[in-house]
C-alpha cells in the first residue's frame, strides 16, 4: 500500500512539474493552432473569392483556395509543435514512410486524384459543358479530385472516375449536343423542293441553336429512297425533346407537301 502511494505521489509530482514547466508553452501552442486554423480558412476563402471575382473557373478557384488553406494549416501545425519543443523532422519522416505504404495500397485512388488534378489544371472542360467519354455523355455538374459527375437529360447523375477520363478520346460540345436525323423520300421527288420543306420544318421547332446553322442535304441513295441527312444543334438538357419535335415537324411538313415517304419493297418472281 505504501509503495502504491509513493508511486501515485511520484506521478502527481511529475504532472505538476510538467504543468508548471510547459503550461505556458502548451497554451501558446493552442493559441497558435486555433488562430492559424481561423487564418487558414480566411485565406482560403479570400483566394477562392478573388479568383471567382475574376471569372476564373469555379472548380479551379475552389481547388486553389483549398490548397492554400491546407498549406497554411500545415505551417501552423509545424510552428505549434515547435513551440512545445517537439521536433517535426522525425514526424515528417514517419509520415513519409506511412504515406509510401498507403500509396502502394491505394494506387487506384491515387490515380484518380492525380487525374483530377490534371483535369483541374489543364481544364479540358468546365462546368456546364457537354462531354462524351467512354460511351457516356452528359452535362458536367461537378469536377472533384477523385471523380467527375455528369447529368443527363433524365436528371441521372453519372459519376466517372477521373482516371477513366484523362488519356481517353474526349468529345466536348460545350452546352449543346448534335442531333442527327435521316429522312427517306421517293426517287421521283424534287430534291430542291424536299430540302426547302425540311428547312422550313426545322425552323418551326423551338430550341434549335442560333449559333450553328442546321445542315440539310442528300446523305445517301438507298435501295428504295433518297436519304436526306438533317444535323442540328440543341441544348443537351433538351436533346430528346427537340429530337422528337423535329421528327414530328418533318413528318407533318412532308405530308402537307405531298412528298412520298416510301417503304422497303421486294419483288419476288415465281418461276
């Protein structure tokens, strides 16, 4: 019992001595830490708002602001640890060793982060652009370090790992998407008259791009029809809506103009 009391007294004396010796240093480190945390958040917000105010891409602005915050916070932590007499050199070495092991274990995730960093710096697309990659298309909603989120016309959120975007063939049509149609008419039809009918039908549909004129002309010659191609640009968010409206407008226009739309026919002779 007496030995236990002596041990408890020794521990108590050690704690008191430590508190008396290092209390002001610990208090100073805490003040430095909390002040630095507040300053890091403010600096990050200032950098982000400054870049946004100069019409720099919002994704790049957020990334730069967050990076500034992390850098300032890391410096503050080093200063706070140094204030209480802790050397950060062994800590940095330990963190580096742990980081190397973790990096080997999560190579796929790191590849996504590296690809996301490349996308943010090179900016092959920005928010609101319509992109198509690996057979998937949609409007860019968010660009994060590990992944990019697209939204299609059905309001489905498509999450694509960034490593599947960098290095792939990327189609970027800004805010619009191409609509391609094929219309077949009889060989007895007047080609110029049919083109005029198609042009009038396309003009009657709302939502067609004013910046890029529709392209209408003879595409190919089928077995039983002259096939006309119709290419127009429209907002990605209304792609199918405008496509269906175009089909109806073209059909109604050809019907009014009494242009024959032939169907495939085969002639079979019995010997």
